[in-house]
C-alpha cells in the first residue's frame, strides 16, 4: 500500500512558499519582556502551550476494560501531545433513556462514550481545552424521541441545552451546534427535516450559551471536494443562516480520508491537492471567522513500516497547510489509537473505521510515526525555546510563536502569555 508522497500530494513552489511564509506571519509575533534585571543578565524563554489548538477526540478515556496499562498509556499519550480534546456529547449517550443522564463521571459504561464529567476533569488536570461535540446532531438523537412531534422535540432539546449550559458553559468554550447536515440517511426525528431546524437550533443555542463560541461542523466532501467558490453548498448554507440572524462564530471542517485501500490513490488525490486546499480555506475565510479542522483521519491501512511512514508524511503536509493559514485556529485529529474506532468491535481491524488504521497509536498503544511526526512539529519545530540577554534597559526582545511562556531569569520562573503581536510583558 505504500506510495510515493510526492506522487500522491500535489503541490508547487508557490504553495510551499505560502506555507512557510504563512507560519511565520500568522503564528508568530514580536515580543518584549521588560525586566528589573541588569544589563547582560540571561533570560530563558520557553513556549509551554500554543495559542493554536492541536487536539484529538478523547472517546477512549478509561474505556478499555481489564487493561489498566492501556488506559494509562492512552491518557499519557493524549496529555503529552495535545492542548485540546473533543468530548462526546452524543445525546443518545448523555441521556440514553428519557430523564436519565450520564454526565457524572461514575455513570455506567457506554463504549466510546466516556462520561462528560470524567472528560472535563481530565482536561482540567492536564491543561487541555475541552471541545463539545455535538449539541444538535440528529443522527445520534436518542431513540426515545422517535415519533414525537416537532414541538415535543424542541422542548426536549431546549431542556438538554439548559442542562448542558448550566453544567458546562463556563468550562467548555466551543459548542458545536450542528454536525453533518449533509448526511442524508438515518435521521431520528422529523424535526431534522423541518425548514426551521438549523435556524431554531442556532438561535436557541445562542440564548443558553451567550458567551461561548458557537461552531457549525460539516463533512469532508462539502468543504474540500468542491469548486471552492461562493456557490458551494456549505458556503451557501452558512450564508443563509447568517442572513437569518443566526450566530455562528466558527466554521468546522472535517477531513476524513475514508477511501478503500484499492482505490485510495485515485480517490484521494483531489483531497491532497494543496493549492486547492488553500483555495477552499480562502473561500471560507471570506466570512472572517475562525476555521476549525474538526475531525482528521489519515489511513495507514497496515502496520507495515512503509505504510505507517506514508501516513506520517501526508499528515505533515496537511498540518503545515492548515497551521499556516490565517483563518485556521485549531486542528483536531480524530481517533488517537487504532482498533478502537467507530462501527465495529475493539481490535476488529477488518470492519468499521478500524479498517483504515487511522490512529496515531497502534492497538497496543505504541507510537506510530504519525504520532512522533506531529510531536516533532508541535513540540520541536513550531516552538520557541531561547536564551536571551537583557539590554541596558533590562529588556529582551524576541520573535516567537503565540502562546503561554515560561520565563526564567534571576533564579525565578514566571508565566507570561504572548497572544498578540507586539505584546509587552513586565516582570
């Protein structure tokens, strides 16, 4: 299955330059530290946490039965690389029977649906920003809603919004309102097909989450397999909702490469056309809103060394494009580990999403090249770690990536946040 990355991924000199220039322009700034130290004093600055969000879903948090070693490795690898994690808020798992919710961390087990409190608590302990997925996602509405009138569904959905808001509005910044509206089959309620479904969902969510970021999310083909123009379906959906007065603060874009191995090369090249990816990002950039790459899966298909290396090569190219673009604010990989993906049983690598081996870790939780490559980029390439010297005014100037810094000088350590260009901090 191994392939030549230079044959699969389409790029050119102009695109490669745009990536490098974009990272320098959009992810870095010029900063000044004003200290009380004398001239010539050494000052060490080290980026501890990116302003940009790198994440994955946390659907397997404490979800592996009878294998505490795997559970601990999962948590260790998650916390070591990411500063964001997607928390499952599928309604059929948070309220599987009417009136019975599963927010409490000691709730009964449902596969790939760890209780919400457990996820949020883990994030708080490890400095990870939790991300909600997804509030009004009809394909995972509970079956007990079937047959209910639109008004009844609205009443239950508003109750859900109220519960989630009261419990998590001050803990989870991004609220994903709708997801995969272009997914046509398998809806649960008739309300999903109502003309006012999306408008009602966004306006009602805005009432319960006035201070949160409201995100829309959509499937892979709607964003990338398009003409990248204002007449693409997702673009017009956004425009229509905004014209109706809906508050949409961020634009979500999935990137799942769920193509079979035998057709992979032919079926994915249109998605691996880097100039076209920029065109698509520029198109949605016209809304002047953050773009969030919400769900990424790049398959390896096998455990052969060459296939796993190819997965890492593709990821590096894609992450570089997204990280460089001025409107992109976060990239969320989907499944951290192989063998625990959707629509099949653990370890069955022939069915469901397990077939693609699209995780960053193998089934035994060992690191694949893809995990190591992302860690190299995020922690070693796209980072700032410098030894500076204070000038005659006790100041140091440096250019670095936006984020939270640890500054060491004079035997003391300080925490400083540089999140805008030209920022000055006084120690």
